[in-house]
C-alpha cells in the first residue's frame, strides 16, 4: 500500500489519455482524500469491457470507484466510456429506452448482469427452437446489431412496413382449427391483386396459407370492416407480399377491374394461383412519376435550406422587453416524454441550446394516434409581435377556380412549418424552457401569430406562375386539378419539380393522386361540383342541444361553414342567432325547431356546381313577409344559395321594396361572380321587370338603384309557381320536421294523433277520399301518411289529446305559460282542429298558475267612488303619516291632518317611537284647539289607527272612524296628494341638507294653506278663516239689523255655496277622467276570487326575502258580503292577521274553483309582523363609511341561528330599533 501511495504522489508521472476521460467525473471528497488521490489516481487505468467476463469487470469497477471515491451519479457515465463492441451497442439501446435518464449504479449492475451474465435465458420462446449455427451469444449480438440498424432478420435488408424479402420463400404453417372459428369463403382458383404500385412482371407474389384459408395465426389478425355500407371480413397478414381480394367480393364492391398480363401467385401450400384482373387505383403514368420523385417522400434530414426573404422573422413592438415565463409543472412520466421529444428535435437539428433572455413555457398535446406533440405557449410573444397582414385565401374563392376540372391530386407537406427556417438573429425570440433546459428553434415553430402568413407567402411565391391555372394552395395543403389525365401528369410533374428544387418534402400517407373525388378543406370535390364533407356533417348532426351561449356559438360556427349549401340558412337560424344577443339565451320551442331543422338541412345538402366564368350566370330572387332568398345558377344547376331573415322594419316594407331588397342583397353578396359580366335576374314581381325603365320617384329607389349602377344585367319575369327554388328559400316552414319535434315532445304523441284520425268518422272518411283523389278536399293534403290542412297537422275529435297538446305548448318550459294570443299562434303554427281558438281561450283562462302568477292587465277594476262632500269645514278630516325621513331635531315622522272641505292642512313632527296617545296629544294640541272635534276621520290601516286606545278615544267624542280598504291606499286619495305636495316642498327647500326638514315644516304648512287650489278656486286659508270655528251656522238674509253686517255675512255664505259647487264640479270631472281608464267590475256573494296583497314589503333593514317571484295572487277565497259599490268582505282563514274587506281592484275572479290550487296567505302580511328583530350582537368592528369611521356589528336575529347572522351598521340598527341598545 505504501508503494501505491508513493506512486500516486509522484510529480513526474505522465497522465494517460484515460485519465482525461474520467477526471471530470470525480465527485466531491474531503481534504485528506484530495491530498491522497489528487495526482496519482490518474495513473490507474479504468478496466475496459466487450461483454465478456462481466463479473470480473464489475468487480474491478467497484474497486476503482472505492479508490477514486467516485460520486454515485458519475459511476454509470464513467463505466460506459470504457465499453466496447456488443456491450457498447447494448448500452446505447439501453439508454434510449431510458430516455437518456441515467440509472443508479446498483440498477445498472442488475440490468447489465442479466444481459451479459454467464447464465442467460432468452425471454423469447421462439429462439429456443431455432437451429443454432453458432452460440446463443452470437445470435444475441447479431440481433442487437440488426435492431440498431433496422435490418430484417431474414434478408439483412432495411425493414419497413410491408417489407418484402430479398430472397423469396414460401412458408407453410400447419395449425389446428378451432371448432367455433368460421372460415372465410375464398376462391382458391382466382385472386385479384389490389396492391398499389406493383411491378407484376418483375417479381413473384406470395400468398400465405392463412390468408388463403382465412385462418388466424400468430402473424395474422382478423377484423370486421365495411366498404360502401357493405360488411367485410378482413385478414391482416404479414406473411403475404401483396394485398389480395376475392374476385366475387371485388365485383360486389364495384371495383374497376382491368385485364392484366397473367400474374402467378405462390400460395402457402405451394400451388400456383393466377390473377387475371387488377384494381388500378393509380394510373401507370402517375406511378412512374412517383417513382421518379421518390426522394420527395423521404424524411427530411437536418435543417431546411435558407431562403432569403422568406425565412421567418419576428418583428416586435417598440418598447418590448424580454420576458421569462416559468415552465409549467408536469408529472414524472410526462417529463420523460418532454425529454424524449426535445432529444429527438436536437438530433434532427431543429432546435439548439440557448441562453436567450426570452423564455416561453411548453405544453404537451396528445395526437389522434396517442402520440404526443410538444407545443410552445407563445401567447406572450404573439401579443408583442407586429402582425403580418399578408392575405390568407378565402376557401370559397379557391373552390371557384375548380370549374371544368375532372381529376385531382392532393399533396400534404411533412411538418410544413418546420420546413422553413427562422431568419438569422431571430432564433433567440423563440426560446422555450423545460425542466431540463433552455432551447431555441432554428426552424419556424407552431404557434407563432405570423407563421401562417409567412408560410402562405412562401407557397404563393414558389407556385405563383401556376396558381389559379392548375394549382390552389391553402397553407400546406396543395391541390392540383386538371381537365384530363395527360394534362394532370404534366401539372403534377411541374409541382414536383418546384418541391424538389426548394427541398420541400411530402407526407405520402396523406397524399392522394389522380383521383376523381378528393376531400379538401372540409369539402368533397368531384367533376359534378362541391359538396359537404360527411365527416364534418356527422359532427353537426350529433351535436347535443346547447346549454350555453358558448355551445350555441360553436354549433352555429360549424354549421355556418356550410351555409352556402343550405337553402334558407339565415331564416332557419334566426331564432338561434337572436339568442346570441346579450342576456337573450332562453331556450324555447322555436329554438328547438330551428336547431333540429338546421341539422336536418345540413345532412341533406345538395352538390353545388362549380362556376364556369365563360358562361352567363342566372340570379333567381324572391321575397316574402319573413325573409328574402336567392340562388345563383348556371345551366339550371345551383352554384350557391343565400337567404336572410327580415327584421320588423324590413317586414313593414311593400312587396316591391322587399323584392328590390332581395336583388340588391344578392348582387352585393355575389359581386365576385357578377361584376364585369352580363347576367340575368329572374323574379316573380312583374313590376321589377320594368325597374330600369321607370322614373326614380322615391328616395328608397334612388339609394338602392345607385348600388346597382355598374352591373350589366337584364331582368326577366318568372311566375312564382315556376320560381320554386328562390320562393322556397323565403317561405320555407318547419312543417316537414314536425314529426321529429313531436317525438321529442312526447314519445307516442304522433301515434296518438294518427289514432285520433281513425276515431274521428269525418276525418277517417276524408282520408279515404284523399287517398283515392288528392283533389277531393282542396284544403287538406295526405302525404307521407300524414293529414294536413295548409301544412298544419290535423287533430281529431279527441279532447284528451287536445289537452295534452295545449299542456305541451302552454305549461311546459318552452311554452312558458304564455298568454292567449301567443299560445294560439304557437298551437296554430303546428296544428289544426275545429274550435281551436275557443279551446285555447278556455284553457288559458282556466290555467290556475296563470291566474295566480300573472297581473290583471284589464282596466283598473272598480269605478271611482268619491267620498261625499262635507257640509262644514273641519267637520270631516283625513290623516296619515310620512315615514322614511332622516332625523331632524330628533324627529323622524310627519303627522298630516287635512280638512276634506277646505283642503286646509296641519303638519306635525313626531319622534320614534310614538304611541296612539302621543298622536292623539299632537292632534289635541295642534288641531282640536283650533278647529274642534270633527264628525268623521278617514285614515289608512296603520297600526296606530287600528289600536284600541285610538278607537276608544275618538268614539267617546262621537267621532266616526273610517278606514280605507286593505292594501288600497287610493281610498284615501286626499291625504296621499297632500303628502306628495309636502314631500316635494321639503325636497326643494332642504335638498342640500335633508336633516333640516323640521325647520321648514311651519313654512311648508303656511305655503300649502295659502296656495290656490283649482278644485276649490280659492286657498284653504281664505275658506277657513271666513267663518267662525268650530261649527258654521247658515246665515239667514236680513237677520242682522246692521246693513254692513248683513252684506258681509251674506257674501260669506255665498262664498261657501260657491265653494261647494266648485268641489262638486271638480269631483265630477275627476270621476269622468279616472273612469276612462277603469272598468266596472262586480262580484256576487259566494263567488271565489283571488286576492292580491300589494304592497307586501319586508320592513327589516336586512333584505332576506325575495318577493319578485312570489305569486301575485293568493287564494281563492269566498265572498261573504258587498261593502258599498267597490269593496267586498272575504272569508279568510282564521289565522289571517289582515282586515277582510278589500277594494275590487285587489280581487280577480276564479273561473274554475274545482281545479284551482289554494295558495295560502303568508303568515302575517302586515309590515309590523314581518319585521325581523335583533336578538344579540356577536361582534363589532370599525370600517370606513364615506369620509369617516363607522361601527359595524354582527347581528343575530330572533328565531334564527347564529350562522345566519349578518353585518349591519350600528347607526342604522339603532335608528330602526331605538330600544335595542338597552339590552345589548
């Protein structure tokens, strides 16, 4: 050991090459170890290994690691440097399988021992049975090499899907057939070769025994498929060299068979089969061309060539600073996937390591096949990028270029964006960050805002000389179209030359060549024209009912892509488009019908002809009261449809104006077809024919004719019966979809309707007559087993069925309990039966929900009944309170008393809380001492006026107390008017300082009493102080001896009589005016009526109940008696805490009490009983209120748990409940 130590510290020792290879992997050591091994350890050579004597090599490694104190993370890396031969090849494959994540040394020893140990068992059972020509180790080494190089195990040629052996061989495998396994019927004498690109003369084809007999095996898989809706059994076989199809099956499938030179197929049993026919899917000329340009379908290696002027740039907005966004978190297994994808792009040269100040996060997106795509979230970068305005082609414009073509080829570029480079100096902006590092793109990545414009610009420049001649391009999708096969070969050759010249590579599996039918950009293109893609339509047809605006917008966006194929698209979709407005998403029966009809229309779209710009266009238009429609045609074949629903303003136009609107709208929409060429307009409005010859008399004509200037057209008249296409666009209804709608509403509704025809003798006879003679009943039709009248489904004499239909269209959520007219319109748009209007009116009128929840829209019930005019001033008075005022001099309420004859009023301020005695004292101090005790007092049903103290106090004085009817404050209209006048005066005088209203109260009283009143043609003050209080005695002429006194008293008496006359005339005038808007409603004793409690307010400061959705009417209740002409006494429940006399305006007759559901009164609708009282204060806090601090308290309310406590301002709480602070 001492000699080793001396050798290690020798300063003259020369370092070998191996020392440099592992020195950097030495881990951290303590000081003594550094002194001991810092120099001399490099002289010990690390053992090498070629896969032999693995245990010895592992032992030496452990000894070396111990002497060198190698860090655990560096052991595998250090050992792998010294592997050679088979062991090195195994290590490379091992690390690829681990996504280059190095294992621990312990795990590595287990794996390498399992591979290169002395005892090795092959996990593949087949290898045990193989006849060996060498050792097992030699086989394993050969397989490892073949796996790495991708070689076939039989012929040592590169192995690819569909690989053919270099040396042909026939395999015969005998296996026992299961009893339950069916054998495909096969013609053993004949086979049809369906392989693409097969040279039948140069090679011998092989057909395995299992493919011939239909038996499954280890290398075969039987699946069930279909072709043109015909079921097939398909055998996937890796033992056959080509694809084969039974001759009879080929004929049934309609394959185009052509005779070919005799082809010999070697079957699995050794016998020879002859194939006389071949299904030629690609012409021989195209096959030869594909072989010539085979390099275009290879995988691109390395970076694409620089293309100056086209390499992608990222111009940033001025002032943009670098940003570094933190990467998103991923699970451990996803991190491995990210590492693998990054490593793959590094190997291809698409990305490189970066130290850029920019950084965007990455996201993993799963592809359809289950693989993953690494995408970069460039949203932040896109926001800072100056947008490229290069025009993207319109799909409709591209389709218009295909006229006259019959053969097509579609090319798809491999990762098209990655075939463009980033401009020099722009790479650092594309930097993305993962958990493993910082990388930047050298090619144009996906997700950049200007990437589509850059790529489209490149493709347009490269193919500029051929665009719109035989090539159209939409990003990386290239379509070559020709009028003959010979031209198509030349066109395809020119396109391939450009792609090869600029090193653009294609994905062969997504290309199709020389076909008469091609799918391109969601459309199917043939020589007949353009149609919709069935796969896209399938998505639309299976779309569920939208439950939000977002889902509805997605459906309309996908459906709108094909709107040019759908007749009357705008009119059908109008109910759905209306729901896209703000706060307008309310799904209805009209929306369901539109949704269903639109899906049906999209699944039955026609094939639209491709335009030929060498032939004239024909434009047919039509307009109805609901919409306008047009169709563009050539040679009687439609090219495009257009329609538009009309709004209320446009629906009010004349027929002539709507027809002109249809023409102008269609020409503007299709100006790309019609501009600078002559075309014909056909319309069923005869006056339009002479439009060009008429004088422009109206501004409407002048404006719209100006829009048609510059177009070369002529107008032909076509009768409406012949203008079927355009006429149908503007008048189409959903009647043909009614059966589907009925089945959605109720499963057996349509069957019940048909059953009603059989049970109705009249309809049954009519159906038989219509079947014999369709014209026997002009108003009825019998079509597709349905009886209709003017397109509406006829309902037989079945009252139950009618109730079901009315319930569906009125009571359901889509019916929404609409009114009579709306329900009638909805029912009559779909159905017809005798007496339908009467049935609808009766149903809606007796709907219990409608009677309880809808307001009474008739004229205010109850004619005005004015109170009798008093005989003396201050003999009949009314009184009320004005609440809700701010505190002023410790007062919060105004007590108002009004003389009904003179209109004289007194205003008195009160403070909360006040009692009946407090109010009575105010009355005595301010009213009684001046005017005496009145004969009658009219008031509302305030608790003060209903109290026992109040009633006894005034009844002892001989005063009659009159109360207004319950919940009808208009009964005391006099005081209500005075209240409004007083509130207006105070609002004007003290708006800047509301708390000073008490200081203005005396002036307000003087102002009011000295104002001129039109009803009395005088002022209250003059009326009152023209006679002595409290009782006025009529003056008899000449009773006074003094002439002066006699004249004075006679004048005063005349004034009083004139006053009464003016009041009576004012009352009559008011009665006439009010009764114009009222109706005389009367009830009989015993009638059942609904009761409206209005207003019903919650008086607590916490708004814990929501009364918007509470039914407007309660009951029904029975009428016990009539009180006067406009009030009735009701039989209320014993627990009702309200007065049982109500004004007629609060009542509504119950038409069908037998089926009505009684809706009980609330527990106590009076304001006082509904007040929530506080029980305790749980917490306090200081908050900012305005510009000052305020106390807020957490209040627990009586009868409620503490969990429902809420925060209230303490000041507001004490103002509402002034006595509460005494016990908190």
